[in-house]
């Protein structure tokens, strides 16, 4: 694969995209590049004020940028339903959904629905969102769902005996579980799309180690000085700019060469570099576990996908 950059993004005029967590970090960069190339972007943002500030900044930077802000809290299924209903009422079809938002290595917390925060936000929130918007995505031939995972998926395990980690809690291991769930969801969704004979695709991507505000959330919530120092060192020594971390996601979202059921990440040891095919762990490719996770996710969220 040649070194693909944002300059290779095709003309996206007439396409409607949704980006979760669009007001900062990778989400903002992804939104900017999609808008720069003509897409209309619905910015799903937990904080409405920050979302409006980000949208204003984009309009000032990009003349004619077509963006709108809709409030979305992935840690609250009622917010996910309201967001989906608002979008579905306005758009008959959708071209692209980028499941980007997330939290990392937080102390023990619960979502509004009582789920463990990282699993509930990163996986269940996006599982529910994708399911509710699925009819609008399936109605548009060539539509894509891109879900962000992480190299952290490699140390994740789906612990069905303690899925919400009420018995024991490790911030990093729980994050790994949530990112493994993201990857398994993306791959399982593609299998179900193919079985249904739909003309759309599900793709996974990860940014490697990118210098974004994601590294700040956990230390801020826990007040951990050691965690803050560790993540600060990682950001300074190992991380690539957010603009580079966004490239695998943008490739998955826009490149004609990107394929459904594939996983993309940086080409230099999965940490830095240009988009390339990434390696999914053995656990991520376990079809039986993925099917079970899907069924449990439907039960927990109360949302079933309209797939036959």
C-alpha cells in the first residue's frame, strides 16, 4: 500500500457523515477533513457548548464547511435514542458513521444505565447508536460504518462472568476489553451485513498512539499523579500527531480501496505512520465469542438490528 494521506481523500460532496466525539481530538480532525472535502458532517458531541465552539472554528477555517451539532452522550442510552431519532427524522439515508468517541483508563464509574463506564461508553453506546441508525445506513448503497479500536485490544479479554467488572477493576485492562469489544463488533457487523446481502460495509481502524486529549481524561478523573506522569511520557516520547493518527480512520471511511471486514492502523509497528492493514488479535477473530457478545449487547441495550 502506498503512503496514503489526507490529500488522497476523494470528493465527498453530497455525502452525509456522522462523527461521534467530534468536538475534540481525533474526532475534530476527522470532521475537519471530511468537511474540507465536501461532506456534510453531523457532529455528535456530549457537551453542546464545546460542540458549537468546534463547529464555529471549522466554519471560520473552512469557507463553506457544512457541519451541524447534535447532542450525544454515549454513556446514556436515552441520549443515544434521542440523537438517533433527531438524525433519522432529518435524513432518509446516511453515507457514513464513524464511531470515534470514547473514554480511556478511567476510575470505576457507571453510565446512566448502570453499565461500567468504559465498556458502556466505548462499546454499548456505539452498538446502540449503530443499531438505531442502521436502517438509514442500509438504505444507501456503499455506506460505511467505521469503528475505532486500539492496539490496547491486544490485552483485552471479554470476561462474560464479570462483564461490568464489579468483582475486580483495573482501568487499563477494562479499557482493553472495551477496545476488543469495538473490534469484535466491527468484524461481526460485517459478517452479518454479508449474510444479509446488503451493499454496505463495516470497517475497523485504530490511530496507533496519537497525541490527543484522550490521555488526559483518566488521570483527571482519578487524580492520579503517577498515571498523569506515565501518560505524559507516552505522549511526549511515543505519540504521533493527531493528524497522523486520524489517517487510518479517514482511509477506512473514504478510500475506494478500503474493504469491509478489514482493520487498518499505522504502518510502523502499529504505533506510528501511514495507513496499512493492521493485525487483529486471535481473541478479536473468535467468531463464537463475537456472536455471544453481540447477543448480550442486544439484551443490555434493548436494541436489535434489523438484519435477517
